[in-house]
């Protein structure tokens, strides 16, 4: 009898362990296609130059698309947007063919990326951009050539992304004074 109970508990724990490992893995990014419509601008994402973004929420099987990496970062800061984020993907500009062709499948998880902020390059809607790279050296090379500084996802200033009164960070995202907090894990 003890053997049966022990075996049953071991089987339950093994299944629970597998489920925990599966949940720890973020869902894979989607390839960018002509069907991708930006969350905030309502336009085809491919019509804009610069890095793009996609966010995958909990149990929702489709990505939320963004015409700029900055808009994807803003989504995570805005208090009225869902916080059940499973993954945040942004274009890896170190693997992009060019600024005008950032790529359809070269995604990097935003929380693992290096971002260049305050550079001379503007994003998809003409706004200041958070330019993502999968490697720190590629980000630093871009900053050396285009100005700006390299930061991690958690260190991107909310005012840079959401803007504040009297600044020049015009773009496609509008936010009120309350900025909320960003998720730092896939929870």
C-alpha cells in the first residue's frame, strides 16, 4: 500500500514539475507579416521604419503588434493595459538588414535586450525610439555611431517612453500622469 501511495505522489510531482517547466518557457515570437496592425496607430506595422514589437499575453494565442519598440515598452508601463504578459519581443536591430527592413523573425525578448535611448534615430511614428539589440556590443556600436546611451529594459525611463509635459518625445502613445509599473517576469 505504501508503495502505491509513494508511486502516486511521485507521478503527481513529476507532472507538476513538467507543468512548471513548461510555464517557465515563454511562448515563441510570431513572424512579422503584412497582417500585423499596430495596437496604438491602427496602421500596418510594415509601413513604418525601425524596430517593431510584439507582446504575448497569458492565454491569448495572437500577438499584440507595435509599430515601434518604444510602443511595446510603453504598453508595459501604462496602468490600463493588461499585465498578464507572457513575453515581450522586440526587433533585434543587430540582426536587421537595415533601419527600413528590421526583419520578420529576428526577435529578442525585451527583458534580455540592450536598448539605445536618446539617439538621433527616430522610430516608426517619428518618435524617439528605444532601439533594441541582443548584444551589448552591438548596442554600444550603434550608440557610438548615432548618439545615445545603452540601458537595460528595467532602466528605460518612463518619461522617455511615455513623455512628459513640455518634452519633444512626440509619437503614437499617449499617457496620463499615472504610469504604473512594468512586469519584470513572465507572470
